[in-house]
C-alpha cells in the first residue's frame, strides 16, 4: 500500500519535527524589544528552552529585528526554565517552559507576539544576508 493511502486510512498525523520547523519558520521579532532567558542547565526539562534559544539566534530570525536584546541567565537553583519577553509597547510576557515541547513554546511565542503560529510549508527563496 502506498504511503498516501496509509495516511488516508489511519488519518494524517503531524510529524513533530516538521511542525517544529514550520513554527520556527514563522518566528518574527519585529514587535520584540528584549528576551531574557533564565535556565538551570542541570534541570531535567530544559531542552525546549534551549531549542527556543537556538531558534531565535538563527541569522534569518535575527534579521527580522537586529536591535532585539537577548540576555541569558544561567542559574543553579533547580527551578524550572522560563523566559520574559518585553514587547515594543512595554508589555511583558512571562513564559514558563516546564513540561512543554519546543514546538509548543515557539507556537505560543508566535501567537502572543501577534504572528501566525505556523509558517508556510514548501521551499523558500534564498535570503540575501
């Protein structure tokens, strides 16, 4: 049986890596003034915030707002990781990433900053950096 029919038969399921890539593609820092990341590297649930940190430091995302300030605080207190985003209008968003996947963190960030949760699929033209 072809893969198309197997997807139709069992219902289409999201591939988590594919959905993370689409959420990362929609990242836009135009309305963001600063992002303060606070994490404990020995905490058992810090993979999602590390993936978020890696995603916002990508060159294509940083080109959306080169003036955004990203500050990282490395703690040793075994508390859950979180980040605080300050928007241009002065509003602060406090997002705790405990028990969340990286895809959910990025999708929530996109939704709260007024961007679409997922980017468009398909190939993109090469950006001039």
